[in-house]
């Protein structure tokens, strides 16, 4: 599979996961996991779908940097989501803080790499 399709598939899987959590929150009227839901939807789901479209339309390719961007984003998103789920499930911020910090750095690095790829890219002709 290519970088854009992996972003798209993983993003859609996170969207379905986040919707299921949102449905659970609505049904139980327990909104305690709202930040987890928000970041599943937006960091796990919306951003990768956006990265997939940009990667394809702007021809960012399947080079090493595009694969690194993919890996950094999804590692960061997965760590962030699991840590948020544990935190808002009653976990300890002292234990989970380092994982949240690392996950934030990974997602930020992936976005910086996207900026680099965007500047370097040759977009499709319109
Ligand atoms: C099956 C679909 C969905 C369900 C059942 C659902 C459910 C919920 C629930 C129950 C809340 C908590 C509201 C509150 O406590 O004020 C919430 C908040 C939120 N949802 Fe969803 N949601 C769904 C889809 C989405 C989608 C598609 C997105 C974005 C792509 C999204 C993004 C958010 C955000 C950002 C918040 C936090 C809003 C705030 O800061 O007040 N949700 N959702
Ligand atoms: C490095 C990545 C990120 C970090 C460290 C981060 C951190 C945070 C923190 C600490 C909050 C406050 C939560 C609370 O009040 O309990 C928050 C809320 C929020 N973030 Fe993020 N965020 C990140 C990325 C993003 C991205 C990329 C988006 C959107 C595309 C986003 C959308 C939101 C929204 C809508 C809220 C308010 C809803 C809520 O409280 O659940 N975040 N974020």
C-alpha cells in the first residue's frame, strides 16, 4: 500500500473508533472521555484523511520522508489516544504525562515534516 492509502485507511478506522466512543458517551451520558473522543476524531481521523488528500493531490510521493511522516503521525496519534483514554479513565497524570509529552512531540514533528514536504512538492496541474 502507498502512503496516501495507509493514511486514509488508518484515519477512517480512527473515525469509526471515535464515533463508537462518542455514541457510548451519548448513550451513558458520561462525557468523561470527551478529550479522548476529540483527539481520536481530529488527530487520529481528520488529520490523516487530510494528509492522504494532500499527499495525493500535491504529489508528496512515497519517499523516505513521506514514510517517516506517516510513521511519526500514527505512532504519535496511537500513543496519545491510548494515554488519553487511560488518563480520563482515572489514570495518573504523573505516570501518563511522559507518554502524552512524547506523543505530542511526534505529532508536531509529523506536521513539521508535512510542511517540509509541502514546500518541496510539485502539486498536480489544475
Ligand atoms: C457518531 C458520531 C458522533 C457521536 C455520537 C459524537 C458524540 C459526542 C459527544 C457525546 C460529545 C460530548 C459533548 C459534550 O460533552 O459537550 C462530543 C464532543 C465532541 N465531538 Fe463528537 N460525536 C460524533 C462525531 C464527531 C465527529 C465526526 C467529530 C469531528 C470530526 C467530532 C468531534 C467532537 C469534538 C471536537 C468534541 C468536543 C466539543 C467541545 O469541545 O465542546 N465528533 N461528541
Ligand atoms: C500535539 C498535539 C496536541 C496536543 C498536545 C493537544 C492538547 C490538547 C489539550 C491539553 C487540550 C485541553 C483538554 C482539556 O481541556 O481537557 C486540547 C483540547 C482540544 N484539542 Fe488538542 N492537542 C493536540 C492536537 C490537536 C489537533 C491537531 C486538533 C485538531 C485538529 C485538536 C483539537 C482539540 C479540540 C477541538 C480541543 C477541545 C475539545 C476538548 O477539550 O476535548 N488538538 N488539546
